[in-house]
C-alpha cells in the first residue's frame, strides 16, 4: 500500500445561520417526531435519527464537518431554529421537565443525531435526555448548571469519568444577552505554551475529585481519580481534560501549570450569548468551557436552555447503561 497525504478540510465556522427556507425545512423534518425524549428516550432518538436525513444538505455538511475536524472555537452554533410560540414561562427549577415537550427540542434532536446519539446521565437531572437549565434562585451561587450569579468555572464535561459525553448540546428556548457560554479550543490554547510545558501537559500529573451531583451515587464518593494528562491526542488536533474546581496537580509545578491553563483560558476564551432559536454544540474533547455570571429576574422570562448529551458510539457504554439502554448508571460514572 502506498501512503497518500490527505489534506484536512478547513475548520468549521462557528456560526451557521439558517435561511428562512432552511429553518422551515428543519421544522418540517422535526415535526414528524412524536415520542417524548424523557418518557420514550429510545424511540425519540430513533425518530430523531430518521428526521436527520431530511435536514437541509448545507446544514448536514456543516455539522458533519464540525464532527470531523472541529471548529475554530470548539463550538458550533446553529442559529434561526423555530421556537414554540406558546412556550410557557421559564420555571424556577429543572424538576418539571418542560423543555422536552417543545417542538424546538425535536429540532435539536434531529441535528444532534448527525453527531452521534443522545444519552442521559442518571446523576444529571435523574437521567432525563433533555434537561431544563434555568436559573434556580436556591442554586444561584453554586458551581452547578442552574447557577446564575457566579461564573461557572473552566471545565470539560465530566472530567472525572470514562463515560463522559462527546458533545454537550445547549438549545436556547429563551436567551439572556448577558449570559455568555465561554469556550476555548485546545488547538488555540496550545499556542500560549512552550514546548517544554506542552510535553509536561501530556504527562499524567493531575488528580481529580468527583463532581458533587455524582457523589451520592458513587460507591466511593471521596475517591480522588488519576493521575491524568491535561493534553492528549494528535499534536495538530489536541484533546483537553480540565476542571478548575475539581482538579489539582500532583506537584507544585503541576499545580502552577494548571493555574496557567486557567489564566490562559480567562485571557483568550471565546464567548457566545445564546439567543432564542440558537442550538450550541460543544466539542467536549476539543474544548474547555464555562459560563459567565448573569442576573436573572425570576419573572418567567429568564434564560431557558434545553440541554442534552451526545456520544458518538453508544456501544462503548453498553455495560454501564440502565435497562432503557439510554441512561448511564451513575454508580459507574
Ligand atoms: Fe459544562
């Protein structure tokens, strides 16, 4: 066999704005989905995959390119999706599972199934496939997704778990112009480190604790896992693992390097304020993320995000899924 040098396609542009015709085509394809994501998760995903074949060809090409080579920022945002006119007021907690009943979430599901397949995590909102992310007055100051008045610190999703998702998807039923989803692609981040620092970042020198929402389920909740490297993957397309809150270095040098990673993120990150009709896809191995603080009014019109998780291959999770074959059992996370 002779080796050929393949040229990598250009990175996907972050923002994909649907034309009115394309938006109508997405809405039409998604409208055929009848299953509810939280009550009939497997059927919802099957119908969403089916609908994904009828999405506009330009959208499909863009999402598949994002899946292949990633984007400049580590996220891709599809803008201009149809949001239900009869959307109810933003709830004050995620307990009711309101987002799953919208037409908008069906559009998200169809697009998500170009990337892989959706799964739930038992420790995240009880394993619901679609979770309501809303500002909860009781959790305003926490490091949880329902916080608002503090910045959500830099992390990659579920850094402590081998069962982490490949993508986090955030769909905005309502936005807030002051709430920024921060992201920072690993390929941009490495430009700010010396060769020696990059070599160290690829060594297993960081331990991590388990996230609070998973602890009640885990047999050994206070376990410290690791050591892990912060960087892995190809040099020209690196993967990153980080959590500002949960991770620490095994030596003073390693801790200082972790601090530099966080400072670099704060100085150079990209930010995107989700507006109604936006769907953001976050490339979890290729980018770290966080969220700015913002000030909710708790008046029913606050930011309302439908969140989901996508894995590229559900088979790798098989031994750790509940009987519904869609929910990762928290005890193994
Ligand atoms: Fe996150």
